């Protein structure tokens, strides 16, 4: 399995409990952000070594969602659901849900990260991308 965007998330290991982790960051002031960047903290403005990489747990709660029925990009097959999720670690991320559904999930629904196969690499290895799915 190969991550489509390895700079943004990990492929799960036994130590992560099988859930993908997001590659975010933490400032010395305590602010947690995603994705990792070194431009400066959104809260205190610190830069450089004050901003350190941090793995964020792939769990959170649904803030908002929208079902897309038609997309302008020909390579993006609709329908699919775009969701804003407040991670348990703090940041809000916008991503896709693993499955399309005509039933709306209620705000506050617990979600967890998962990896979905989206294609094959040149070597024939499965390419996976990050999605979120409701907690069981």
C-alpha cells in the first residue's frame, strides 16, 4: 500500500491501532495545526524551530458536510460527500467521506480516518488516499 499524499498522512501500523494519522504540527505556544508548515503560527506568529511536526490522531467530530452531485473536474466522479471535521487534536480539516450517502450524518457524529484505494502505482501497488468514516 502506498499513500497518494504521504506528506499529509501515514499508512497505519499496528502501533496506531490501524487508523491513519495526519501529519500536522505543534507550536511551542500549544497551537496545533494541519498540515505541517513553517510559515508561522496562526496564534502567536512564531516561526522556525518553534513549529515542530506532530502526528495527529485520525479521529474527530463532524462539523459540516455537503453532498456533491456534479464536479467540474472530469477525473472527480460524483456523487461524493465533502466534510469538515474537528479533529480530537484541535484543527478542523476538510476531506471526503469514505462512502457516498443520501442520508446526512448529524453534526457531532464521531468519525475516524481510513484509507481508500484510489488507483495503482506504476509498480502495481495499491494507491490509497485519506477519507473519514463514521465510528462504529
